[in-house]
C-alpha cells in the first residue's frame, strides 16, 4: 500500500468485479443503439478504459474536460469547458462516464449543456457516489459504489494531481494535506485552485 494511504476503501478486485457487472448491464440496455461513451478528463480515464472493454457492443469514445472556479473556502459553482466533444451528438445515445459525484456541480452543468444539443438519450454512469455532499441534484443511472464523505484518491482520483495511478480507491492520510492551508473542501478543490 502507498505510504500516503490510510486505508484501502475499494480494492482492485472489487473495482474490476463491479466494472464487469456494470459492463454487462450497459451491454443489455444499449443493445442495438448508437452508443457514445463520454469520459470526463482527467479523473474518469482509468474507469472508462476498463468499462469500455467490459461492454460487448459497438461504441464510440469521446472526452470532455471541464473545470470549476473556486477558492479554498467556497466554490462558486461556475464551470467552464476546457475541451469539448469532437462532433454533434443528436444521433447518439450518450452515456457520461464519471469517476465520482461529490457536490454534483460538474454533472449538473454538463447534463444541462449536453441536453441542449439534443442527444437521443443522455444518462450518467459514475463509479463512485458521495450522496450526502450533494449541492446540485443529478440523476445517476448507473453507479458502482456509494462512499462516505472522506477524501479518496486512486483509480483516476487525485489530490493536487497525484495518486491517479493507484489501482485501488484509498482514503488519503489527513497528514498529507493538514499542513496545507489550502486544504481541499471537496474532491475537486485542488483542481479549482489550480485554475485561479
Ligand atoms: C473531480 C471528479 C469529478 C468532480 C466531482 O474532478 O473527477 O469530475 O470533481 O465533483 P463535483 O460533483 O463536486 O463537481 P476535478 O474537477 O477535480 O478534475 P479532474 O477530473 O481532472 O481531477
Ligand atoms: Mn473529474
Ligand atoms: Mg481532481
């Protein structure tokens, strides 16, 4: 285990078993449909890579990057596009692939934006779901695990851009960020600070 990790919350084996199951479910639900998996950069990259290979259907992959403005004490909820999709989605069934839903701000903004482009359907698949930290309500169609309000890293999730390459989801030791006055308020705070 990595020295900065307090506890492994979800092991590599648990992640892979759940992804296999999600892949089977999505394969059934989207059979015969024009499926586009939309990954959000950067956190969802390991998840979308494994999930796509667990889906037994023809599908397309594309990515969007969004960033929210904020500071260490307050998040404004304003989100901007860093990288957009390559093409139109009006002939596609879009499934957004996220690593985690925390406040819900990222997905609230994204679903609002994408719905205005008239996809054939728009659904959300998030590996992790922190349900007691929601500021914006977003409907989650598929999710892997509901987790407590702890700062988690690994399998795509970062603290100050690190730990994304861990193969499991772990709880970060508070000592790693306790001396940092910009201690994150939620999962994307460190990213928000980078944008200021
Ligand atoms: C994180 C995470 C989700 C989002 C969830 O992304 O990957 O996309 O925050 O938080 P929310 O529900 O409160 O909006 P981040 O903005 O840190 O970018 P990253 O994926 O590049 O790490
Ligand atoms: Mn993200
Ligand atoms: Mg982040």
